[in-house]
């Protein structure tokens, strides 16, 4: 068995890229680092780095040992995490949701982590399909989606709902917005725009909106970065439909206006995790934050 201390020193050296900085990080001397690397090379029977003056390049054997060291560290972290299974304030929480929800939740989850430093939050923004795929493959433990998946594969719990907004440039504030207005304005498209437009036009209570063929709406712009979708709208270019959380987090929202629809438009949210898998107690702590920051059903 390879010495775990030598492995950690080698892993740190590759991560840092410098002997002196590795020594500082591990509270060692530089000769001590060099000595442990040589001992690891002797144990492996191959050179792991090629020294070039004061720099080095990792060898192919070194790459394999580095990956092994990463795997060892990951397995150790999982073991420690499993030992904290019933601690509600310790361990890693792995959550995936839409980009707009990530904008909403991340500041609140950081506050949670500040209150409980032994919690570690892993938050990933992803579409519904990837959320479910990652839960199936166990790279994510808990997800939030906007449609019910197969109940044979997942545990499903209603979480709340998210309001959808039709967002226009500021100069439309106080003005009547008609179907013709939207046709002339053009839509700022994004990966979820067709889905959101359909929901909004069907549920907002404006009869002429329900008759709009979204495929015939002129495209004013397209962007797939959530943080950038409202930028053209704030500059007077096009309109779009997004969750209210995306509007609230936009830095230049004073340059925008929301269409005042007769009926509120919502999209239901569902918590999902792998069926027959019991989540650690820390996820109950996480759930309190998730439920407190969305609108009730």
C-alpha cells in the first residue's frame, strides 16, 4: 500500500505546481517535500515528475498516481461524510435546480453555511433533464424540477411555485401591452423561452396573448447565459419571459418593467431524489431554506 502521506504531498505538489508553496501549505520544509516525492517514486518504481531546473513536468506514470491520489481523497471524504449521516449540521449537500432558482437560493444557502460551518453546499444549475440524470447517476442527491418525473424512479414532493413575468424595457411602463406590441418589440430568446412564453400566454388572462403563435414572434436577440438575458431588454431591445427571481436578481432592474397581467402565472416546483434512498439528516436543514424562499402552492 502506498503511503497516504506521500500521496497527499504529491497531490498537493501537482495542484500547487511549486515545491516551496507546497511546503508552506503542508507546513513542511522544501527538502522534506522532495524527500517524500522521491520515496513515493521509489515505491511506485517509476519517476512521477521530470525536474527541469526549479520547475517540473508530470510524467505519464505521475498522472496515473495523481488520479489515484484524487480518488483516495474523494473516498476518504465520502467515508467521513457517511459517518456524519445523522448530523443535521455537518456534511456536503448536493443540490441541482434551474439557473433562476440557483440565483434565488445561493445567497440563502451561503447564509446557512455561515451559521453551520461544517455544512458544505454544492449547488449546480441545470435543466430538468440533467437534474434527473444526475440524481439517477448519484452525482446529485436532491433536485428541483418543474414537472413530475417517473414515480417508479424518484421520490417526488411538491415544493411550491415560481412566478413567471413578462419583462419589457422601462419605456413600456404604464402603457398598454398588446399582441401587436410584442410582435413589434421582438423576443429575447433563451433555452427556456418557448416553454415560458407558452405558459405565460396561456395563463395570464389576456385573450389576445393566448392566440399568439410563439414561433412567429420576431427574435430580437438570443443568449443562453441567465445573467445576460435581461441585459438587452434593459437597453430597450426586445422583451422576454422569466421567473420573478431572475428579475429580482438583475442588477439593472430599474431599467425594466413588468407586464401587469389579469392573472398571476406560476410554474409548480417539485423536489426529487432517488427512490428508496434515505437522505442524510442535513438535507432536512436544507429543505427548510428551500421551502422558505419560494411561494406556497
